[in-house]
C-alpha cells in the first residue's frame, strides 16, 4: 500500500504535466489540441511497438480532460507507468517532435493557402541573385526575380507589399512564393485605397495587366450617385497616385464597364477615338475602325493598348481604317470565291461574318459552314482542306518576306561596317603610302555583298509569285509596322 501511493502520485503529476505541455503547444504553435493528443498517442504506440514488437496490437489512449494515459497490449491492459516509462521515452519524444512539426507545417500551410491572392506586407531580409527573402508575420517567404516588377530592385530592411502567389510543402517546412506582377496586386491595392470598392459600392469587373508598363481596370457602380471612375481617381488623382507610386510608376487606365461590347470596347481603347465597332460573333472578333491619325494611339506602343483592351473585354480586337477594311473585304471575297465549292454568295456571307483570311476559314465550325452554304460534310471538308493549304502557303510567303527584310537589314549593316572599316584602313594606308590595295579589297567586298543581295531579292520575288492567297500576316504588313512603332 505504501509502495502504491507514490506510483499514483507520480501518475497524477505526469497527467498534469501532459495537459500543460499540450496547452503550451496549442498556444505557441497554433496547433489544435486534438492534433497534439493524437501525435502523442501515435508516438507512444510507435515506442511501445519497438519494445514489444512491430507485429503486436497496441492501443494507447489519453483522456482529454484529466490527461490520464491508458493502453492495451493484445487486449490486455497496460499499466500507465509501464506505458510511459518502460517503452522508451527517447523514441516517444522523437516521434512526438516529428508529429508536432508536421502538424505545425500543416497549420502554416493551411493559413497561407487560404490567403492565396491576398495582399501581405513584409520586410526584406536578404536580396541575393535577384531574389528577395521577405519576413512575414510567422514565416519567411520568397519573392523571385520572375515575380518582381521589371526594373525594380529591393534592399534589406525595405518594407514590401506583394500577393501570395503559391504555397508549397517542402519536407517539414512551408515555402511561400510572393508576386508583384499578378493582377491581384492591383486589385487588392484598389480595395485598400478606395473605400467604395471595399464597401461594395464600386465593383472591379475586369482587369488586364502588363506589370511595370500598363494596367487597365474596368469598374462599375451600384449607386448611380457615385461616379465609379472619379471615385477611383480621387481628388486631384491622389487615390490612383498612391497605387501608381507603389507600382513603380506603372500606368493605370480606369475604364467604365458596360455589358454592351459596342460601348465597352471603345472605352477600353481610350484615349484613342473609335469610329465604329463591328462584332464578328462566330470568331469572337471585334473589328474596330479608327481614323488614320488615331491608328498608332489605338494600337499603342508595340501593340500594348489593343492587347490589353482585348484581354479586358475578352474579344480579339483588330484595329484598322475603313479603307483597309474595304481592301481586305474585296481581297477576301475574291480569294474565297477562287476556292473550289465556294460560290460568290457564300464568300460574301463568310466575309459578312468577319472571315477575312484563309486562316480564319480553316478554323470555321463545320456545322456553321454547312448551314451558311447549304453544303454536305464532304464539301465542307474539301473547302476547309483547301483553306488550310492556302493558309500554309501564304504563311510561308509572309515568313520569306520577313526573312528577306531581315537579310536586307543585315546586309545594310555589313555594308556600313565594311565602308567604315575601309575608310579607316584607307586613311591609315594613305598615311603609309599604301592606299590602293586597301581600296581594291573594299571594292571586292562591296561587289560580293551586292551579288548576295540580288540573289535574296530574286528568291523572295519567285516565292511571292508562286502563291496567290490571303493571310493576315501577308496582307496587312502595315499593322505589324504600326505595332512595332
């Protein structure tokens, strides 16, 4: 009796200690108590099997209220003291630590996974190899070079705002990837800087972004008394200025949303003035007509304005003047009519639906073409096959033309370099009294270059004469030039 009393007292102390440990882990590591209890039970079972054998049936249970431990070994009760004391405390400790680390990792993963796309603020700890290590509230995150705004750099102790882009489990750790180039960053900043958006009075309906250069945001208002565009801009532009400064001067266009594409597309192409929008429903394409002096403005630098407008509206937008459209229509009707099986009436219907090239015709839905021309499936297959063949030929011609232009540019550069070298050599030879041989060599080089240029031009001309077709690339070289301006 005397020997049993210390044992019972010891068991009570162990139970209290156990409950205290579980509560401490729960508060410090933000891990649910049930997970900690299960981890300890699993650890005790694992340690007991090392003592009794892996094939033994062992069950350990911890009372969630008083912390008492009970167990069974092959349906025979285990003494609590034996369960804890004789089965290997070190083994149990290792298993418990491992389980708690896994639970801590899972809790951290769930916390940041639920915040994916949300805005977070951290402090840069290191900036090495273009990547920044950012300290968040309870973990370190990575801001890779590929997720940084082009041209920006960071330095230690700098506060940086970014969105959570990706969360991954790596062993017992959680890897959090941040981003500053995703549209979510602009969306969250609008929510922070503009109370009407946070309150739901103004809604962001669509967004298109090219990080570091330009972003288009389409907004609408649920209250007619609130001007959605004016509220986003703020008094003297103070609201939008805060966002632009955070994005290193990135240009932001605020567009008034409309469900009518005839209204939304001109809004999205601002500041260019649009004359007319022609919607081609079958192709999901919008042909936008502008004046000649508005072309470069509508297309934007390297096509950026029209590209972002297309993403914002969800339509493929083509910018052209009315004269260019008339030329393409005339060329398309003639080209389609030359396809075996396509009558003039069908060619005009196709053009009326926005099909302006062989490439467009090659991707038409067979059922739609059958209905438009009252054709059989065999006739449709034959027409599509011819369109695909001519589209490939036209693409080859366009590629050859581009290659020829590049060769001409290289030859001009070579001529300029040779002329410069000849001038330097000639000047040096004159000073030394040996100018004639250098001049003869320069003349021979120029002759060879001229011969190469003549051959390239002749080859390109032959290729062009061999094909009589339509191609958006071959028939509209002006658009490429404008897009590159």
